[in-house]
C-alpha cells in the first residue's frame, strides 16, 4: 500500500502524488472499500480515484535516484523496441504505455526516434502515430526521472543528453 504524499506511477497518467487514502461517499460503492486520491504531477486540474486493491491498472513506486542515474548512464545499452509490422508495433506501444515499465519506455522512444530518422532520410514524412506515442512516452519517462532526480521536468532531456555524451 502506498502512503499519503508518496509519488507513484499510475498507468495512463504518469507520475501522481497520493493525496489521500480513504472511502468514497458514492452510492453503490461499499463504505469499506479504500481508494487512493491521486493528483497527476504534470497534468493540472485533474484528480484520479482508484481502488487500493486495484489489479487492472499498473501502479508502482517511482524509481529511486540511484536507479534513475544508472538508467540514464546505461541508456545507450537499452535495446530499441523494434517491430516492423505496423499493427504489432502499435499494439506493443500501447502495452508499453499501459505497463509503465521505464526500460520499455526507453526502448520505445529509441525505436521511434530511429524509425523517424530512417523515414526522413528516405524523403518520407514521420508517422503521426509514432509522434504521438513518442510524445506520450517521453512525458512519462521525463516525468518519472524529474521526480526521481529532483529536477525540473524541462531540464531532464538536457541532463540525459549531457550524461550520455560524457559516457
């Protein structure tokens, strides 16, 4: 069980802060059932209520500072999530976003970046769905790193680039 004030990753919303834990005063919901009140850190004006015993949606703690630093240092060794078949690739991207596995997000971002670069070199346009998935994956990835490393989210990409260049 998470604690009030803790930062967690919640599938579909990225990093959230646990604002409260308690029952809901809504007709049809058991007064014994506990819910997290989650505030997405990087989305304003949104509140999420999720059962504490939820098994359908991924909820996990934000990675530690040490894990974040190690991941960034080793980012070049993360394999791209390379899938040629369009339908299988989109399904893999959806699953990656649902799972909120930070290593998978890096692989997805790398694959989309390489694919887009390849298409542009061939004189083709970037694919709109790839751009959407890359943006969403970066939002989750940069958001989690920002919390783990205690830095502004808009500074994360520069931190990654600097760290990767130094290695």
